[in-house]
C-alpha cells in the first residue's frame, strides 16, 4: 500500500504515457536508453509531436483526474480528441 501512503501528501500525479515524443512520419525505429526498437503504430502522429500523459489519483478519486484533464484542456496544454460518431 505504498501508493496509498503517497496520496496522503499529493492529490494527483501527472506522468508521461510514452517514453518518447511521437516519432516523425515514416520512422521505423526509435532509440530509448541506447536500445533501438520498432516504432509503435500509435506513436506516429502528423503535425505536432504530442506526448500522452496519464493522470493518477488515489482510488475512487476519478473526480480529481477529470478536473485536472479539463484544466489542461482549457489551458490549451493538451487537446482532447473528439470521436466522430
């Protein structure tokens, strides 16, 4: 329960969701910590090179995660994709 102890002092943690920013279009490999590996299809993005983030809060505190996500989106720091119906 070390994570439960952590959330006694902090409300949330924002961490990267991928180890690197998106690779250029057409890149087949990426080097991380000296190791070259294939590029994941989901890392390839046109235009800007985003890094996904994960917002982590204590159990049953999804409200905190959603408020942080809304604040990041409103500030233009992240862009929440809108799914086409």
